[in-house]
C-alpha cells in the first residue's frame, strides 16, 4: 500500500513520455471513437447537449488536461504490460470507485442513466488501455 510519504518521489519516477502517449491514445483516439460514432449521439441526447464532432477549445482542451491528470493517476496505481492486470485495475477503480460517484449524478442531479453507462464504460477502458499502453512503454 502506497502512502503519502514517498508521493512526490514516485511522481518524479513516473514515465512521463508513456503518460503523454497514453493521454493521446485515450484522450484523443478512444474518446473520439467512444463519444463520436460509437455512442456520441446517445450520450449527447441523454445529457441534453448538442452532438458535435467539431473541435471546441473551451471543452476539448480542458478535457485533454483532465485526461492527462487522470493518466498520471493511472501511472501512480501501476502501469502493467499485461492486459489481465490492466483489466483488474480498471475493474476496481473504474467500476468500484468511479461508477458509484458517477451514479450519484443520476440520483441527485437528475443525470442521464444512458450517460452514466457510457461514461462508466469509457473510464473503464481509459484505465485499462491507458495502463496497458504505459506498461508496454515501460
């Protein structure tokens, strides 16, 4: 179990190139597929926003920064060069930790169940693929 004692030492030892590559793979490629042709229209309709594949700097640049920070967290948890460990990490973090927080939006902020399932699946794959890409580069 990691503690805060060596937190900054560990951050300094992370493979930053692998984090950047994982951010590009997940934040650009996976997100464009997931929120584009795969589920984009359903996600937009469920969240009451207009569907668009055009680059929007007001949302896309902050989204990319958030995905970079997210991939730092994935790297901190451990980057694995085998898909089994990446999937287990994605299951624990994505389904057991992130999904309940996302579902709170459905319960208390009248969020979309469709959006919840799409976002949960995206974060599951973002963790699994991001961790796997980082592990392959290590």
